[in-house]
C-alpha cells in the first residue's frame, strides 16, 4: 500500500468517526435503599455529577422489596449494555443471577456493609470514584457458582459464618461492629457439626470444623480473607475448612485472616475442586453471598466457568 493511499484511508476513518459518533452505552443502576449504612437518596445526584452523559444513557431504579433487583435485572437483559448493582453482596447476587450467561455486563457500585466482591475486584469503595470508574473500565468474564442450583458470586458457607449471617440479618444495625459481635458470640457458643465432603466425585473427607466456605472470590467482606488462593477466573471453587482454634490462638488466627495469610494457620485447610458434595445430619442455614438461606442436609456445589461479564478497572487507571 502506498503512503498516499494509507493517508486517504486514515482521513476517511477519522472523518467518519466525527460524523458518526460511537453509540452511547446504556446502563441501568439498580439501587437497594436499605443495604449498608449509607443514605442513598442523593445517589442520582452523584451519578449526574460523576458520569459523562456524552458516553452513557442511564436510568436509576430503587428496589421496593426482596427479589425486586432480580426482576429488574432480568427485564434489563437485551435492553441495557450494563446493569450496575448499587448495594452490598446480597444486592449484587440478586442482580447478577439474572445476568449469568447473557451478554449484559454487571457493574458493582459498593454500598453495603462488607462489600466482599468489590474488595476482591479491587474496586474503590468511595461512591463517586466507583461511578467515575465506569468510564475507565473493561469487561472481563468471571466464574460464578451454584449451591443446590442457587447461583452465587463470592462465597457460600456452612457453620459459624452461616449462623453469623443469620443473626446479623435479624439485626437492624449494619456495619462491622455488630457483625463482629455475632461472630465472637458464635465462636464461643457454636457447636460443630459432622460433615462428609466429596471432591470431584473422587476424594472424600470427614470433618467437624468451625466453618466451611465454598469460595469463588477470596473474602467474606470487611477484608476478612477466608480464601487466600481463590481466583474468580480459575474455574475452581476453593473449599476452605477452618477448625476451631484455641482461645489463645483465636486472635492470631483472626489477624492472619485479615492479612490474607490464613493459609499459614495450622487450623486451616484449602482444597480446590470443580464440584463438591456435602452430607450433613440435618437441614440448616447456608450463607450465600452474605444472605442466610435454609437448605437441606445434602448440598451440591458447582463452578460455572466464565459465566458472568463484569466491569473491572483497566490496568492504566
């Protein structure tokens, strides 16, 4: 190709881009008004201030009842390019379950208490910065998981963390302090249950730990990293088994968790698999992305690789 021809082609492309601008991205913000402890009445003003209207057409909807976010997200598929979940991990779960397996991407605006997925993805926790970052993000595919067919994004678990999620859900207070109070009370009084775990239909493990977490992301929230080796893109679930530490060792174990070094504790085991079966003596509560759900005695946990499109910060932001 001659240089003159290349110049003509470049000029035509440049002129076309000016005459025919790129279409705006369509984004729906689904806001949970009761998640976390931040007021959300001014959220529309924040979006108007932080999001460039030249790049986005957007709509903001506040949820009215439990499950409403799932309904709104399902209706948004095919109508919007991006659906932004504005809330905590429970809200993200409600929104994301309708987007799994579709071309509509999920965005996360952390507005909850623990914000586990946002922390796992290294998203900013400040609202204005999280909104602004939508303009400097790229879409990647991440894994999701299911427990007895119920989708989850970050973690599901049984034992102490499930009981803590249940107790916390019944308290109108939000934040780290009441959550940690319930976690401590359960540590002191929780009675371990006997479990049989089968990994990928081959390896069987009998145990009676304090808790078992089936992690896709690496943490509960509040930067409590239960699965130091977990990845949202490795096609595996990290089964994290934490035995009860002694009262003297409990503070050290908690510090290791907060530092992302729980795999250095002798009370901790982490096993990767695609499929985990759990047998327990009776039905009980399960923590699913921070929300307590009653489930039968037998549990079936599976990874669903690369099933969700999600916005993450670009490398140069």
